[in-house]
C-alpha cells in the first residue's frame, strides 16, 4: 500500500503531529501550541498518567515492571554479560520515561556538548545549549550563571537527608574527592546530593510540568492508547501518520511537519516500519523502502551500572521501614500528610563523579548512592538492613543496534547493546569498583558498615571484579543515539534534527544524541526538545 492511497481527504489535518508524549514530546506539544497559531496532534501509545505511583517519587520501584505504563523491553543475550538478557524499562504513558524514571536532574559535562560540536554539530556546544537548560528550569535555589527560574520544570533539592547519605559524602571527601554542591554548575567532579525533578514532594514529569498547563488549549489534541504504526509518505515527503487506537486504524495528515519523539527504541523502530532504515532489513520484512538509511537503529549506546551492596549495622535503612508494618504505615501517613519522608526519595540520594585515571580530563564514573538494597532493582528489598552504591561508566565505547523483528508494530524490536565489548569499558568498570570500595570503607562510613554483602570478600582481584561485572552488570536506563545527529553517512538527522534525505520529518528525543552524555539523560532530552521547538517554529515562518 502506498502513502497516496492511505490518506483520505476526510482524515483530520494538523500543522504538527508529534508521535510520543514522553520527555521530549510533552515539551514540544507545549511549545508548538503556545502561540495558538498552530494546530498540534500529540499521539501516545500508553494511557493517561493516572496511576497513583507515577506521582509518588519512590513509586518508580512499583512501576519498574508495571506493563500498563512500561514497554518492558529486553535486550538480546549480551555476549560480554554471560549471555544474559538485560531488562529495559521504558515509559509508556503521558510523560513517557519521565513518569517512571528515578527523577535525577543531571545534565552531563560541559565537555559532552562541546564534543557534539566538535563532531560537526554546529549549534550544539555547551554555550549553545545552556540557555535551553535554563529556559526549561525552575531551580529551587534561584537563577544564576548556570540555572534558570520560572521555567516549567521544577528542579528541587533532595528532601531526605538521611545519615547514610551524609556519611557517604563525608567518606568520599575523606578519600580525596571535593565536595560539590551542584553537579550541573561550573564543574561536575566531586560528591554531593542530587537534585530532582520534583515539586513539593511529588514527581514533576514532563506531562505534569509541560503538558498539564497546555492541555486546555483548543489547538492541541492529545490522543492516548494511540500506537504509531507508520509515517505516511508522498515521494520523500512525510504527509501523515497511521496509528492504532483500540481496534481502530486511524490516520492524520500534516500541513507542516511530523516529529518523532518516541525515544531511543521506538523512534528508530517506527522509522524502519515506515520504510526508512537499512534497505536489506526492510525488504526482509516486506516493507517498501522509502529511504535506504543504514544509520537508523545504528550506534545504540547505554550506561551500564554495577552495584555494591553493604550490610548496615544500624536499623536506619529503607529496608527496615518497608519490612516493619508499623514503620511502613507511618512512612505512608507522613507522605500523605506532609509530602515528606522515605516516599520522596529518588533513585539516588547522594552521588559522586570521579576519574579512574589521572590522565583523564573529566570524570568517567558516576556513583549513585541509595539507603536501601535489593538483589534486583524493582524487586523486594532485602530483609536485612542494607544500602547500595553503584558505578556507572559515563562514556562507554561499546555500540549496539535496534532492528525490527517484524513488520507488525506490536512486536518488540531486537535490542543489542553489546555492553563491555571494548577493553576500555571493561577496565573502567573494574577501576570504578575499586575506587568505590575505598569510599565505602572510609572512616566516615565505618559506624554504619557491618560488611560487604555483594560481591563480598570472595571477589578481590581484577579478574574476579570483571567476572562480577559480567555476572551482575545491568542498565542504568539511558539508551541513546539510534537516530543520531551528524554529517557522516550513518547520521540520521542533521543539526536541525530533520531526517536527512526526507522532507517534513524530524526526530526529537534521546535517539538524536551524537553520543551519550556523562550523566543522566532526562535533563538533556528536555533541553533538546526546548531547542528543537525554537528551530521548528523558526522554520515555519
């Protein structure tokens, strides 16, 4: 079936169609509809964000395997991780992954964006993107050289300052790390408390922060449970979108542009389903090739984390509260009444950024510290007092791919990340664990440590630590770069995020990152969408 026969004159028409109401899509929907001059259709495959646990910060643990709001993808068996499949949670609701993520606001390093510019992406250096970080932000500490106030996105100080998180910070300082009150300021290196995308103890997803204020606009239409099936083309111009809503197949036309904001997995999947991608792959699945673009789904990157679990000598961890009926009830009541306490914590209270080698110009490891412990994230907490710290290699060299397995949009794609497939990645993880162990054994934490539970004393040599990484390493949920920006033959979008070789089609989400940022990905994705909104509106003049 070709595009010309798919669209009817009776199909509704909009200036802009945005596919995916996640971290980027909600930003775009707000900004593109703000003037009232443009009609906007926002399509989201998942339901409204009405699940109560979306709005409770600690609720991310409940949503980790909640298939009503989570795509719950899996990688293919990972060769360097002993053939294990690695679970890949992704948001499937208004707000996307910003509705189920760990709420940390970490932009990455200035050098990340300067590196994007060095790769030929004019307009994406740190000085170019900082105004968009500031535009998005409503910083609880107020505006300064690096931060904005009055923007839609609340960025708040951590409400819980438990003794373990404070002791971790003190221990890291004892090992030589500087105290850093702002990971998003002049420099990233050091140890301190994370800031979070919360307001008054509640999650501020992009649905809450951006879409909520825009929903009442007459020129914005939001459709939930609407799975994008394919982009429709006339020649090489994108002219509409076909989507499934319940048992109905619907279509919508665009006057100006279609913007894919479905994330690092679903945007390349939708392009491939639409005939844009590696030609051989598309033909194999019986899909007519609109554009043979081998870079679509290429260059998949992700951050891996490896966790150390410590037994705590005092009953002061979240484990102790969750496993004690009365304390659990009191924690729930405290949150319900005051929006305070354990239920306000993010997926990391304290954090650290350090270099595994003095030769490095900037940190290559991020540590997330948590005052609780579990065998697997999203599963039952341990029945003993425990806390966790993980290392995350910030700039992995390993590259993977995203490829459709079927022409059926409901079939999950093939995800290969190839974690730890280079010597640098293996060495960095091992060295990171060694430095983290020094912090966890520093004097400030001694009063709280009853011993290392996992991996424990049995794992000590570099070879044993590497084996532990293979056995237990997992994602920290930052897939990017499957529709990356650039000028080379495998780049999918140009500097204005237009799909190269096509008209009327852009990609705006984490998939366009030229490479991974050295931090968490939510803040940069919101920045990308803020900048893209300006570019789209400029091009519409």
